[in-house]
C-alpha cells in the first residue's frame, strides 16, 4: 500500500502508483464544479484527496486528475489497478443499495448523523454545507434537516451557523447514527481491503 491521500490510490502498491504518478496532476476542485454531464464523455478521472464529489463537487478540496484516455490505458496494462477500480465500483453499488434502504427505514436525525459522520471522515470536522444541500443528499425536506440540526446542536453534537457545520462530539454522534454508517464502513473494508483469494 502507498501513502497517497486518495483512499483508492492508497491501496495500490508503490510500483503501481509510481507508474501512474507521471500522469497524475493535483487539481483544485471548487464547490459546484461540474466534473461530468449526462451523455457526454468525461475528459478526466478524479481521485479526491479532500474534496467530496460525485458528478458535481460537493465540498471543495483537491484531487489527483488523469486524462481518461491515459487512465484507460493504464487500467489495461496494470491488473492491480483494474481490480482496484472494479472493487471500488462494487462498493459504490453496495453503497447505493444501502442508501436506498436507509432512506426508507431510518429517521431524519439518524440519516443526518450518518451522513455528517461520512463527511467528517472524508474532509474533517468543519463542513461547509447548507441545509438545502444536506436535504438533497439525504432525500428529505430542508425543514426536516433544520429541525434535526437544531436538536443535534442543542445536544452538543454539532455547532451550526449559516452554511457551516462543525462536528463537536463524533462519539456521541456515532451512537445516534443509524447502523448504516457501520454497514458502509464494513462494506468498504470488505470490498477495498479484502485480501485477494489465490
């Protein structure tokens, strides 16, 4: 395993990372930047260091970027990289299934705690997030997020001021989050950290 700041690339051997490094550029990702659009070919693959992104950057930070053509060529050449990408795709599929089940069965407060913990793990305790954006991400109304955030703040778990949330008590938040947070960590561990069976 390497010391790369991206979780997927950190799982690659130093040899694989050395082969990729000449093609990787560290790029800033600003909140709201669009990395890809439906039905259009994306020009680059991004490996976030501190940003949170899907198709649109959600929390600004940095990423290692590589042209999609070069990335595809390296995946054909390097089986370890190809297997790592496939494992990550399997994790994303499991995450989507888990999120669907979570949205159907857990309270807004539980989902909010789960989601804030995930963001905390990815970017740290200070989260530049609006209630509207959080509501979109966890599939509820903004007023529901507002009510849940007020309760979390009153209980000393977060400090919330317009557009910024600071996680104050991660341990207590973990106890109030739905079990999906642990399930997602376990799914990540199983998909990304499992030893390959010979």
